C-alpha cells in the first residue's frame, strides 16, 4: 500500500479574454510540487518553506485534503509538503495548481480512481481559501492540461488539445500584490453588463473555441477581446494599455490579462519572434516605471506523478 506520493501541477492562465470563469489553459511556465504522506496522528499538517498559510482551512491544498478525508472517510492523518514554484497572486493559477496537485495526489494515495470531473470538483473546493469562492477554470487546466471549458450546472469539463504551434509570452510585473488578490480583483468586476457587451464577449468566446478545435491560431488571436472584465481590471495594472499595444505591434496575435492579473499574456505562433514580443512588453511596463520578468512558454499537460 502506498504511504507517500509526490505530484507536480502546472501553472495556468484563465479567461483568455472573454471566457471569464469558463476558459483555462495549462502552461509550462512554472510548476508546484506537493507530497502527501499518510500519518498515524489524525488531522492535516502542512509543511512548507514558502510564504503561504499553513492552516489547512486557509490553504488551497489543505482545504482539498480535508474535504476528501471527510468525503471518503479515510482514517489516516495527512502531512502535506508544499514546494511553491508558481508565484502566488500573479494570475498564473498558483493557488489552483496546489489544489489540483492535492486532489490528484489524494486520489492516487488511496487508489480512488476518480474521473477528471470529480478531481476538478474537489480541487475547486480549494479555491475558497484564496478567492473566497469556488471556481474551476484554473484547477481544471492544471488537473487535465491543455485548453479547458468549464460547463456548470452540472459541472462538466470539456478539454481540447491546443494547436502544437501555440506559444505564449507572459510578462510578470514586479508589483506588490494584495493578500487575497483574486478576491480583490473579482470585486471590481461590474455587477451588470449591457446586452451589447454580453453579445460581443459571447461571440469572441465562441470563436476562441472554434479556433482551438480547428487549430486556427489567427482566429484565436483576433478573438481574444474582452469588453467586460479587462476594462474593469486594467487600472490595477500600471502600463497595461502600452504593454498590450507594444506586444501586438511586435507580432502577438492576441493579448490580455492572465487570469486576475497583474501578469499580461500574449499569444503567438511558434514561428513568431517571442523574444521581440517579450522586449516590447517589458518596455510597455517600463513606460509606467514598472519592471517585469518575461517567460516564454507553451501549453502543458496536467498534473503528473513524480517518480
């Protein structure tokens, strides 16, 4: 019987512009690593060297494990060792990756053989710890990999393999992000939207899905346009308009806020000059006296077991 398991989960970008809380894409920019170990002492204990909560009720991985222990009535205590490589609070699914890794690790540790939907559902519970509410876009991408669509009521995750020549450049600004940043960034989203704006976002989101199905990068790029959430959040990112403008001029097909930000993601073909796009985005942030780190990446597979 297995008593310990280590898994790694990839970073992710959510929304892709108009697909708020519906679209997610796993990216190989960063990974979190989680080790679950069965213990004789009851309860959940978190060990980490990173600046994250160690109270299981306030930690995404801890919350997932606590819920799974309760659901499956397991009798062991669980030690969770967390190694964070995805920077928390920058819009790359850091909290989601830990939650996804915890759900998959628990499933493997107890040989539950849960399906993808169930794993995503358990992982989504962990987002309460960081975002204050359950949402599935990032966790679905981290669990399953590739491009995912979250259908709700009932929950159903649809996965589409991304085009093999899809590449991204993520600009991570060196800003101080607030605690519970996702919760803060969700608070600025308008409570009411016009019928016209709703139709615009719906048409762009539908086109993105077709783009992924047909492996049409040009269609994906020109459909990454959000007239509802991005305009509300861009003021939280110094220099955003210039970063976006520069990236598009440098050859990016589409540019938007990565998840809840403040990172900005540019989508392009593998044949594009990614370094040029990265430099352009850096200069955009510099126009607002903000430094940034740029990461070139591509779509990733989901959670994997570390041998």
